[in-house]
């Protein structure tokens, strides 16, 4: 994928850019691997807003992606490279030797006609192949990593991202995540070799508010521009500071720089936390 710059013919086009989509091979998804996406607008299952400034946007279909890739020892051929409106990375439609087709997260450099395989035996370390961490050479770039064996890929799935396998000792493998966090993962966890496709995704400049609204992101109003009844930072005449020792969320909880991660059993597997 590349980035295309617009000519500044309008204020909205000035300083905006779009993806070229020249790496895609088809324009429509496989009908058997999509479903309708219900609009939740940042709400939890109980209907409460858990993420503000979400709503609207273009209607989308969810692509049913195979995160586990548990069809072991069955080779697959890449049929298409496709666009997914729900993520920055590309997805690939693969055709297994037994006739089944599935969507997978496309690694960087994967082409139509490429052969991939998921195996629990030692094999060729080629981008797109999936093995347990204990069978992957140390120093390789990996993505779509399981945190718990058999649960499917949970880490390193963003466009252009990759982790590095540092060591395999005892019952655990040590990996360095894109956030610079170093942690241990059970050595039998599966991971895909290579980095995630579409690394230029982060270079897209949206240019105008309308394109952001199409993505389902609504405007963010500053707390200090509100009334006291609406936000802890609100109130005052003209330009005022927030009037508090530390920033707070609309519900009064500390914000900006405050640790929000609760203590979890998996904390013991973190060797070095990410850099702020």
C-alpha cells in the first residue's frame, strides 16, 4: 500500500491523504465470511457508555477472521488480499487443501498464490507460517501471538506491528512487544512469522472532520469549556485553568498519567514494562 496526497483544491483536501489500495486484488468480500455489525457506539452490553465520542459512521460488515488458525498440517493457498473496514491491516482469503476457505490477518509481503501452513512440527520460517513459539528461531519477527495456549491470537495484530522473539527457556518464551514491554509467554503458544501488513496506515492524514465522522468518531469537547454540572473542569469566566490540582475525568476519577491497570495474575510474567 502507498499514500496518495491530494492537491489542495479545497480546504478539506489541503494536507489530507488517502491510501492507494493498489495492493488489493478484489473489491468485495467473500459472502460466506461476513456478518452485519450492530451499532454499539462505545457502549457495554448493559448499554452504558464506556468509551465517549463514538457513534455514527459508515455502515460496515464484520469479516470473520480466523485468529486461531488451528487447521494443523493442512497447507493453504492465498486467493485474495482484501480491505477490512474494521482494521488498518489487510486480510487474506486462504483456500486450504481440504477445500475450506477462511480469512486470516495478512502479513507484510504476502502475495496471491503464496503457500502457508500452520504446524506443531518444525518447518520453514516463512512469513505467514504459524508455529508454536518454541519452534520459531530466536530473533524472528512475529505477530498475532497467543497469550494463553489455544485461545487464539490476542497480541500484536495492528497494522505494521511486529514483536521480537528474544529467548525460549524452560516453560516460557520471552518476547518484546511493539510497546517495548518484555514479557514471558508459555512456549506452546502459537504465533505467525512476519509483521502485520499495511505499515503505511499510520501515515494517513484525515484532513477534515467529516472523514473522522465517517469512521464513527464524534467530536471531543474540552472539559474546561463545559459548565460545572457537566465536568469537574467546567465553570469560570473567560479563559480559566481547570481549577484542580490534577486533571479528572467527567466522573471525577484521576486522569492523565494515572495508572489504570489493575493488578492481574499475568503481571508476574512482565519482565520489563513499556516505556511511557
